[in-house]
C-alpha cells in the first residue's frame, strides 16, 4: 500500500496560489483531519483525502508525474 502526500509546492500548483497560502490551506486541512481523528504530517497533506475534499479526483499525482516525463 502506497500513501502519497502532497507538499506545499504541489498544493500551490493545484490551487493556483502562492506557496505561503498553500501552507495555510494545509494547516487548516490538517486541523480538520485531526478533529476527525486522523494523524497528520505538518507541511503535507494526504493526497487522496485532499483530492476528495477539493474535488480533484484521486489521480492528481499520477497526472503530474506523467506531465513531468
């Protein structure tokens, strides 16, 4: 099982915002996840949960990797 996490840079690209704003988004998202009983990682978000919450679809990282190649 592979669990992918998005960094602030990746979140900023997805949300079309600055990296500092992405950190704010991550902090708020992680606070919500902690309230729901999930463990979080500072400065990163679980890709699958983030995609579901913001309506991106689960294939975020796969598409990004294909574009970079």
